[in-house]
C-alpha cells in the first residue's frame, strides 16, 4: 500500500521506487539487508544498483555500468509505503 507520493521524497529504505532502465520500467520496495524478496518486489538497499540510486529523487538520471554494458537509469516515481 502506498501511503504518500511527493516529488521531494528521496530513494531510501521504506520507499517504493519506479525506475526506467534503457526504456523498461521496474518497481521495487527498498528494504533493509536480509529482508529482500524479489518475488514480492522487495530489494535490499545493499544491491549494487540500489546503492547507486539511494538519495536520488524523481527525475534524476544515473549512468551505471553492469559488467561491460552501460545503462541509463531514470527515477520515474518515489513514494513511501
């Protein structure tokens, strides 16, 4: 259940974030280490990509390299859950 959506909310534990990666949308709830559950859309704050977007807000763009591939990540939505 989403409690609040605000453009000033930054990505952190306790938020749900929708990101666009090279044109594809993904939504994740950011949780503490040990509480991730990919099948339920929960991802740890310790995941490498999540570490890169912590502290970012809606509209921010991040360039990230995974293995030998460069990706563009755009924060589309951040809300509290």
